[in-house]
């Protein structure tokens, strides 16, 4: 569930920053920044999809999601912490995106850690439900 919420937050914050973007570094800088915002939206969609698959029990395994979640969590929280150290709070939307970064990063680290710890029980639950579905179709 955390991956679904984080995916929605990534997509919404990426869309928010795209909506309020300015071309403060020239056109070349703006193109690079815009690409980063689109990448954030794509990563959000990936986490949303991984969360849906995990909650439905259709994910083959959660190991890749766990490791990716922890890595992206550290990166996203790091971006939030670095932005917090700066003095770029001129506009309220930037502060909102900063808070979303920090919360998303912490949530991703928590989700990755919890899912890594619960990986074996998840596989057992998944196998149990696969067996129940197979017996219903017989």
C-alpha cells in the first residue's frame, strides 16, 4: 500500500512541478529539468504498478521492489534534505514538493525494509492463494 501512495505522490509532485516550472536557467537547463520531472512521473507510475501487483498477489517476487524501494527512498529523502539546507523557499509549491520528497523517501525506505522482512511470509501467502484458486477451477 505504501508503494501505491508513494507512486501517487511522485506523479502528483512531478505534475505539480511541471505545471509551475519556470525557465530560470535558460532553455538548455529547462530541458534537463523537465526531463527529470518526467522521470519522476515515470518512477511514480512504476511504484504504483508494483504496489498494485504486490497487494493483489500477482507480483512474482518482491525482492527487486524492496531493493529498488530502499535505494530510491535514500535518493529521494537525500534530495529533500539537500533542498531543505538551501534557501529556495521563495514559492510555496517548492516547499510542498520538498515535504513530499521527504515523506516519500522515508515511506519508500520503510516499505522496502518491511517488505524485505516479510518476503518469505508473502511468498507463502501467495502460494496458498494460488493453490486455492487452482482448486476452485477444478
